[in-house]
C-alpha cells in the first residue's frame, strides 16, 4: 500500500435498495430456492399455497407461460420468504465477490471498501446479478457510493465512526405520532397504559443511538416526563 496505513485511507460505502421489493419477488424462483432446503411435499404444497395466496402482477414471458410476482404483504411468512430470497445475493457477495464488509437488512444493503472505483464496479455486478438471477431491479434513486465518514443512514440511524444518531425523520414522526396519541387519551380513545407502552418502545429503539440529550429535549417538548412516571430512564 505504498507505506500508507489503513488509518490514513478513506473508507467508502456503496448502499443499495431494491425497487418495490416485496411486490417484485418472483414466486416461481422463490419456490425453487425453498425446494433446495425443504423436500417434504406436504410442507412444500402449504408454502406454495401461502405464497400464491396473493400476487402483485403477472409477468408474461412467452405464449405458454405466466409468472406471478409478489408475496402477501402483512403475512409473517413474507418477512421470512423475503430474507430467504435475498440469501442468494448474500451468498454471491460473500463467496463469489468475496466482500468482507457486507451488511443487509431485508432489501437495504451496503458494502464497505477503501477502493471507490471497485465499489462502483461491484454495484453494477450486483445490479446484473439481481436482474438475471432474481428478476429484481435496484432502486434508481437509492443506490449511492459515498465516503463513509459522512455518515451511513442505515436502519433508522445515522452511523458515524464514533457515534450513532437517530434519523431526523424518525424523531419527527415520533413527535407527530405522540401528539396524536395524547389527543386520543384526552378523548378516551387510548389508555394511559397503552400510551406508556408506545413510549417505552420508542425509548428502547432510541437508546441504541447516542441520544440521551435528544430524548430529554423531545420529552420536555412533549411535556411527558412529569405526566408519565413509568418513563424513568431518560
């Protein structure tokens, strides 16, 4: 590396998102993937019935074949099937491209590397793999290569080298939703217990970020601390 240490090198990130992922999953390809691991015919028929209980659209490939895409939104199995489907991408990236720093959650994934040009090449290789093997397209506006030190927006957090912040849009949604819930309590449409559960849920999420001052500021703005004795770990 010409005497240059890794600490001196600039780290880059390619971050991708798949366009209309759940609606674009090819049911036939998904079933073939599942059949690699499950051989029980009864179980396979049940899985096929679940998958085909809903579809987004038809894909006519030729005069003799009709293919369906999409998995039932809301089904717990759809979350599992969606992960199984993109396991093909995971295996390709890890074993064919041999990328060490690869992260994926559902259809949002990223790769870290010190070579910016290489990441641009990998992006196109992945685009082709998804199109040819899984009939998927990368989102045209959610595929970027950028310096990692500018922060990586992933899973609701802005992840930086030394700290992790909550996404601004997430905080704004929480404030808006909480104001709505407070009105529902006043109108008798929500119980205090349910309200506190919602607050605790958000706090548990927020604590994964460096957000102590932010949490205090938000709760003071919403005038929650004095009225909710259960909220004790701000």
